[in-house]
C-alpha cells in the first residue's frame, strides 16, 4: 500500500499544470450596477496568472500609471496595484503581472522608445522600479502592434531589442516577461521575429479573438476555432487553429504559447431580419450592453442576462464550435460569442495541440455573479476544469 501511495504521488507530481492566464480590466470598477467588478471580485484560485490591464508609456519614456486614483494609494487613491498583488496572499502560487500598452495606447510612442537604446533603458528601469514597489511578479508587454498603427518597419528589429533588455532585467529580479501578440497573419508577418522573440519571453499570449467584428459589413464569429465553410481568401486565416499553428510553424515553442479565449461577444445589426446566419449583411454594430457600454461589444454576463429575459434565437451551427444568437425585436441584434460548451472545446483544443494553456480576456465579463448559471465564473471554471488544473 505504501508503494502504491508513493507511486500515485509521483504520478500526480508529474502532471503538467497548464497556464490559465486571465486579464483583469481595471476600469471595470467604474461600470454600473451588476457590471461593477472590483479587484476583490477576482477569484485568486481560478487562474495561474492574473494580468492587471493597463499601464501606459509616458512621453518621457517611463512607464506611466494611467489611472493614479484607481491604481495607487497616494492622494487617497484606491490602491489598486497593491490590492491586486495582495491576491497572492490567498494563493501563493498565483502570479500577478502588470500589463503595459493595450489597443488605446496605439503604437507610435512604443516605436519611438524602442528605436533608441537610452529610451529603452529609461523604460526598462522605470518598469522594474514600479513593479518592485507594488510587488508584481512581472510585466506583460501589450504593444499593439510593432510596425503597425503608427509604428515603423524598423520595429521588427527594435521590438526584439526591447524584449531582450526587459527579459534580462526582469529575470535578474526574479520576475517574468509575457507578451500579448497578434493572431492576424497580416500583422504577424511584418511585426514579429518569432524565433528571436521566443528566446526572450516566458509566455506568449496569443490574442485569438476580434478576428471579425462590426468594422466588416457582414456578420461573423470573432473567435471561431476553425474556418467556416463559406470563408475564402484572407478570411481563411482568421481562426484560432490557423493562428496557433502559424505561430508554431514560425518558431514559437509550444510550452510558451497560450491561446486566447474571449469571455465576450461581438455584435452586429442585421440589415434583413430574414438573413440571420454567418455572412448576413450587417450595416453596423449592435447596441451597447448595459455594463460595458460599447457598441459592437457585449460581455457574456450581459448576453446571458438578455437571453434569460427575452426570447433570443440561439444557433449552434454545425459548421462552428461556437454559438451565435439574434433577437429581431431588439433592432435586429446579432451576436457571436462563447458559452460553457464552446470554451470547453477550446480548452480541450489547447491540450490536444500540446501548447502551454489558455488565456482569457477578460474576467469581469464572465457571469461573475452567477446570475445566469447559479454559481460564479462558469466560463472560467469550465476552462480550468478542462485544463485539469
């Protein structure tokens, strides 16, 4: 019996823990009513890594606190950074990192900083200082994107220089470096020297979502796992399976790559209430949700609450692993999103591919109150259970 127990303990210790990286949108604390999500609403036992989004880059090339009142303690602030890293007191295995960048920051400042060794050093040194002051475990670089959106072709080389210097400085302090990277081939090719980037990174967060949206004149699911049968041309590249395999083929190590799973949907307004499928004509975004308040976007918590109150038509297209739904009386509203089943399929896909795990954007758009499912964070719990953590 003792031998069997020993063998079982050894076997258990050899089970690989998969990463579950979770982004937290710090501005969710300003959302109204049931959408308000504070740092303490995070469950520190659900994720292996929690990323605080976002810090930015100042024009002096130092890392910049974007919301001092929410993030810092000074001047009667809400101490967001410290409260966030204190979540590790409840789970010492949890890693808390600070994300810098994001879509709204653009690329121009980052491009100029990365091009100059002195400016890079200013950024690196100020980042280390801020991380140490607030007990973060590392930095998540979310430059969207090198060479794009105000960037320059030279970013292809300069980005690697920046990441190498960050990686070496962070590791010298016992901290980690991660990065959020594009899933679109049109961005990947000019932006990333993947073999070199892979040398100077601990985890690559592949943003396999927002592959479609209301910027297009037709409906489509924004995070489909495999191509839809009607996809042609460049749309054949806009799926999670292509992105994962493309990064691997280009040199990304599987043990550093995590695949993004969105906890939100992209919405559209149908032109014709008789045309409701994929590639239905859609002249604009669906209306904003009551919590996230952004046209063309809706958190899963908003979607499931709407569906509980109104007779939405939910479609499980046999050509897709993900649902979409529409409700004609609500201004021909159409949304492609994830549910408990689809996130389970995607978490299983990461296991089948042998990559390092999954990443979600973002925790506060799950059904975190359990309003629809009776228990909180149903999507995150499904991903975690499927990964076997």
